[in-house]
C-alpha cells in the first residue's frame, strides 16, 4: 500500500505542474508573440517482482514477468513556436515574422536576446526600440526629417523625407536570427528568449533568405494559445489529479483495514 501512496503522490505533483503550465498559457492568451508551453512526462523506475524467462517447476521458461512502476516525473516544458494569430495595427513600426526567426534586442549589458514581439517604437533619439526600451540589433535610427517610415518584407527600412515625395532613403536593415532548436531557448520573461546550449548557435540573416521568415509591417503576431484546447487540457489534468488523490485515499483505507485485523 505504501508503494501506491508514493506512486499516486508523484502523479498529483505532475498534474499540479501540468495545471501550472496550462494556467500560464491562459494568462498569456493576449500576450504579443507568446508561445504556448506544454508539459511532458515520463514514467519512473520499475520494480521487477518476477523477471521474465524464469524456469518453472516443470522446466518450462515462463514468458510472463511481473513489474510494478513507481509513478511519473516531469521531464520538460517545451515551447510550441507555431505561428500565432495575426492582428493588423497600421503602425509601420509594428513588425511580425512570417515563418521562422526572431528579432534581436541589445540589452543594457551588451548581450543579445531574442523575441517574437515586434511592437517596436522610437525613443527620444529616434532609435527603434522594443516596448521595454531595448534597442533593435542592428541599430536603426530614423532621421528627424522623416515623414513616413516603411519596412519591406525583406527587412529594408526606408523613409520619405519632408519636402520631396520622391526622396526615398534606406536607413537600415532588419536582421533576424533562427536557431537549430528553438524549443531549447531559455524564456526570460518580458517576451524575451536567450540562447542556451540546447538551442544551438543563432543563424543570422536577412528576412526571406536561408530559411528565415519574412517581415510584415503594420501587423503583430499574437499568442498561439488556443483557449478551447487549454481548457480541455485543464479538465483532463484536474480529473487525473482527482484520481490520484482517490488512489491515496483507497490505499489509506486498505492500510486501516489491515491494522484492524485480529487473530
């Protein structure tokens, strides 16, 4: 009975983590560029009560075996980097990546982080920055006399200056990064990811080249969380939690029965 209690307890802990993951997905259903997570589990070690192939009393090899598992463990919470819902904003500095790739942000300490959140703005020095003020890498500065800003699907940033409709200038190039294993990126919060040993080294390039997605100006990629799917997963996790709880109750009742036995 003690084995059953430990096994059920591991199941309750696993489903609690599953619920936590689902709750975070639902909380970020309207977060720009958010990628949903899902928990992955594996069964624990097995106790071999009777190994297969033992020789019976009459000399035959018994093909069956008896083994009892010891529960479940959480092994990963993977990100799904599928495309999220597209929202039109008509703001030329709002960008989304159609396909594979991440925008690069330079942190105050000089390191480079990565994001799918393309809601960019201009700071006081007219540099293109993220909502948190992190500078887009490579840096793009919009001239003071620029009347209009346009960003093409290849990431080329052009401006039209005042006084001349035909005076179109290229002021920068948006560069994207992709990873051999994007699911291995470390989530840092604030819609930011960082490189990790599991993600591999970033592959840099212009949008539309070398397997990197194209940029779309005036659009934002929203979360890829499917609310209905998450609610179904939540109900399933809740029921699994309840069943494991009832298993502990059942094992406790069996122990009580054994303790009441009299000769």
